[in-house]
C-alpha cells in the first residue's frame, strides 16, 4: 500500500507531498527531502513521529 507524508502534517510550512511503497522507503525519501529542501537532519524522534503520522492516517 502506498504511503504518503506531507511536511504540513508535522507543522512545516511546505506543500510538498512525498509518497513511497513502504513506511521505511518513505522515511528515507522524507529524510532526503528534509535535508535538501529544509536543511534539517531527521533524527530518530522525528522519524518515529513521521511514521506514526503515516500509520495513523492509514485508518
Ligand atoms: Zn518539505
């Protein structure tokens, strides 16, 4: 099942949406996006939060 993450979901003023086939792949893509677009290195806390957001949105 494809998963999607939006920076806006965690309060970042960014309209980008990242999609991937698995939460693990999504985290990797989001980490790359955060680093290149926002200059932010994702730490484990942010990753865990992002994954929680993704899973909670799966219903
Ligand atoms: Zn972003």
